[in-house]
C-alpha cells in the first residue's frame, strides 16, 4: 500500500475533518462501528471523527489491559462524557497477562498484545453486536516503522498483508494513516479536544509492556507504572515530546539503610522530537537528574539504580521494546 503523506504544515484541519467524517459515514453507511480509546491523542481524534460521522452508531470502549498508566480508564471516560460520548470500560487484564506470561522476546510480546486485542477482546465484541468496523488511530510513523521492520507496531495490519476481515471478522478504518503526530495534534485542537489531550505525550499501543525489558508480569508492570508516574511528574516542565521509565532485567548490587540489596534498575528516557521519526535526548539539569534518582530509589522498593539514556534515535528507538 502506497500512502501519500499529508505533512503537518500543509494540513488544513477543518478540511481534513470534513473529509474524514464523510469517508467514515460513507464506509459504515447506516451500520455501526467500534472505537477503542487509550487516552492518547490518536484514538481520541478518531473517536471524535467517528462520533461526528455516526453519532450513537459509534460505540466507544476503553480496553483495560492492565498495562496502562495510573488512573487512566476513569480519566478517559470523564473527558469524553463532555462530548456526549459514553465510554465503556472493559476489563481485559486477565486475558493480556495470560497472553504475556513467560514471554521475554520484544517482538513476541508485541505479537501477543496484537492477537489479544484483535482476536481475544475485539472479535467477540463484533460477533455479539453485529458491528462490522473498528475505527483505529494508526498514523504514518506506525506504518513506516513496521513495514521497515524496525518494530512491529501493535496496530498495523493491512500494510503487513493481514486482512482483518479474514483474520478477525471485521473491517478496520484508519482515518489518520496519512498524517503524523504533529498533524494529529492540529486536528485534535480543531476538534475541540482539551489541551491535556492534544498536547499529551504519546503513549505506545503495547503500553507499559513496551517499557519492561523481559517478562511483562503484573508485578513488573506495577513497578514500571509507579516509576512512570514519578518520571512524568518530575519532568512535566521539561516540555519533552515523550518521557518514560523502563524496567531492566539485570540486577545490580546496591545498598539501602546500610544493608546490601541486589536490586533492580530503572532507565529514564526523555525525548525531544517533532514527529517521532528521529529524536534526541533532552539534556536534563544535574539537579533534576539527582532528584529523579532520589525519588525513584526511595519511592519504589527494590530499585537501587537509575540511569539516563543519552543516545539519539537512530540508532536508539524511543521505546525500549
Ligand atoms: P519507537 O519506539 O518506534 O517509537 O521509536 C516511535 C513512537 O511510536 C510510539 N510507539 C507505538 N505507538 N503502537 C503505537 O501506537 C506501538 O506499537 C508503538 N510502539 C511505539 C512510541 O511511543 C513513540 O512515540
């Protein structure tokens, strides 16, 4: 599939919205569609486009996969209530942790998450509701990185030759597939989404599982969730494109309260970027680095080491896994 990019500088958000609303309503006709919100800007934009096109014919879900950040499901439901959209929270934590059990390889983890989303969780939703389409917020960068083999982004199917209708029993509509994150933000603002959404840092589809090196068990996810909350809070004034905490598998000799502790390590990343294609680390002031290390090692039992990634993308990627 040859996708023609619409660069953010050339994007007319009002025209784009009009066009996409028409496309969605032409495709779905008088049927209905499903959208899965994650709280990020891409799925938020797609949900509002779908709502404008289909009204109550759009059913919005938040899939609680157990891998999301603190207090995420309730926060998302609250924002969309203001737009007259009811978000149903679907508890799928068991299914995701069962699928991730014992998996260490990054691409296998991504595949397990893709299959759990599309097959285990969505397929029955479609079967039981008679709905034929899933609206999703895949953007151009997701497609490019997947096709180039850098990383299998969880939401790329058709561009890999997977026919969702055949594989899962429903069609997929991707209104944002010609634009990148900077373009999505322009559209989000034009749709009236709050600044907290359109300026929000990106968060990957595989969620915190992309930030745990090795097995994404409930315990390890809980630990990286705590570290993420600390990092996002402490770095909120840095104006980064994205910042994150990563849990490593290696153990390190440390000491807490005068005693040896063979503990865990958290890596902090904080990126400057425009569209996620390339990125450079933000050079954090030493005092802030010091504070981060203190907050993480004192706030999270078992963590004795905090590092900061100084590598640009490429050769690094932004997420660890
Ligand atoms: P990487 O790690 O590939 O990330 O440099 C580039 C941007 O994409 C986000 N990301 C994802 N987004 N599904 C998504 O929707 C995914 O599987 C995925 N993996 C990475 C990442 O957070 C960054 O903003």
